[in-house]
C-alpha cells in the first residue's frame, strides 16, 4: 500500500514556476542596476568633460589677461618711471609658464588646440621679450628712445597675434563645449528613455512573477486539498484494514482453535501440524495488517508537536523494554539527548524500532548499544551503534523498504516493516536516515533531525 501524494510533475512544475519568478526578480534587479550604473557613468563623464572645457576657457582667458597686464605695466613704467608698474610684468614672467603647462595637460587629446597653443606660447615669448627690451632701453637711454619703441607697430602686431590666437582657441573651445553639452543632453534623454522602458518592463515582469506565484499558490492549495482527500481515503482504508479485514482473521484463528480442541483426539500428528500452520498463518497475517496499518498512519495521523525531551522519551522506553533488555543482558549507553519540537509517540516508535532491531540481530556477545546525538549547524545527528551480527552493505538500501528481509522468519521473527517506519518518520521531519555495517562487526544507524 502506498500513500497517495500530488504528482511529481505537478511538484516540479510548481518548483519551476517559483524558480522563474525568482529569476525574473533577479533579472529586474540586475537590469536596473546596469542601467543605473551606466547612467551614473554617462552623467559623471559629461559633467567632467563640461567642467574641463570651462576650465580650459577660463585659463585661456586668464593667460590673455596676464599678458595684457604685463604689457600695460611695462608701458606704465616707461611713461612714469614708477617701479610699481613693473609688478604685473614680473608676475606674468612667473605665472605664464604654469598657465601654459596647465592648458597643455588639459588639451593633450585635442590636436587642434595643442598645435595652436604651441604657436600662442611662441607669440607670448616674443611679446615678453619685446617688453623686456623696452624696459631695458628706458633704463639705458631714457624715455624718448623707449617711447619710439612702445609707439611702433611691432608691439601692436604682436599683441594682435596673441589676441587673435586666443580668440581662435576660445571659439574652438566654445564649439567643443556646445558639442559636449548637446551630447550630454542627448545622453540624458537616452538614459531617461531607458529608465522609462526599464520601469515598464520591470512592472510587466513583476506582474508576470506575481501571476506565476499566485498560480503556484493556487496549485499548492489544490495539491493540499488532493492530499487531504487522499489521506482521508487512506484513513478510511486503514479503518477497513483494522476492522473489516481483521475480523475474518480472528474468526479463522478462533474457529481453528475450537476445531483443534474438539477433535484433537481424532486427529493424527499430521492433521495437528496443519491446524498449527493455519493458526500461525492467521496470526502472522494479523501482525502484518497491524504493522501495515501502523506504517500508513505515520502520515495520515495528525502529529502532536511539542518541545520534547528525548532523554525522557528514551528513559520511559527503556522501562517498557526492561523484560527483553534483562532477558538478553543488553547494555544501553546513552549520551545526553536534546529537546526537539517533535511528536512524542513517533519518537518513541523510532527509538523502539532501532533498539529492538539491535537486540534482535545480536551476536554471541551480550548486546551493547551506544546512542549519541551531535549538534550540527541546524540539525542533530543521532547514531544507534550495536555489536550485533551486521550485514553486507550491498543491502543497505533494501532494509528500509517495506516487507524486505535479509533473514528467514525462522532465524529472526518479524514482518520487515520496522525500519521502513523509521525511514518514514525521519523523512517526515525533513531528516535523512542511513546505515553503516559489516558482517560480524555490528551496525550503526544514523539519522538527522532539525534542531
């Protein structure tokens, strides 16, 4: 008998929908992050280029003003003979090389500007040499000789060359600034459009994710209802098994015993043996039905969860198993066990099946059973270790299947369902159970339960 559960395909489909919904949300986050990063880079780059262009224009204007002030100062000194007029000239001699160096560093990628800046540097150098010559002429030959030089067209032409070159550079940089400003405006518009499109796509994808998740929840509700109906059917079947099917078995067993008592004097040894087979078969069938019923109720019976001290569970179990423990001279060594949120009855059933299994398959020595519990990150690892007969690990999976036995009934009694019950209980709590064994060297059963 197998418990009915929602189909594997349905479960996979639900899981796939959740995966795609999560993937959609992740893609939205990544897409918006990429657009945002790109937008920030474009805006920052545009701001940097515009700021750089303004800086070039300002420094070019300052350079022109410096040379103009130097010329004015030289003229003022020659006309008045007052040394205070030489201050702008002296300042220009110091500052203009730095101003030119700054402009060159800012325009290394602009071939047009760099080439004309070199020409401007030559013009400025010539102009300052002329001013220096006029000042020296004044200091040596007096005002009249110097006056002829400052009124000549040579100085005027040099200054016109400087102004014309600065105008060319300023016009070029203004055109460059306007182009950068237009590019920044277009980039901003493109980013805005990308944001609008991204927002629309994000909304559509979120709606898709919402409908996928809502559909998933609807499927889960349907699956849960189907599972409840299935479990209700199993409970009804379990009742039929426990009542309607066991009643004929009890009748067979009872009437067979009555026949044996009434006619025992008339039966020979072979007939009595047949009667014994009938009674034992009915008894074994009744035990199988009871065990199968117990197995089916692990899922169908509602668990009563509570914070249970497993030390107490084991203590009560050892008291109830005292007769078999005493008879077989079994020694049980127990570490401190944790308290977990579990069903006490199912934990008792789990521990009892593992202890009974260890005692049943004992070797020639007195049974020694060691029970431990080790805490992990979010679960406890339990182990039941014995010194019994062990078995070949080839059958490690088979022993957890219903009605699978490694030995005959004559050698070891039982129905072969105890470990299947253990597996179902552990898996119902999200844990795993496995075994390690070797013939003649005992067995260790491991299982995990969430902490």
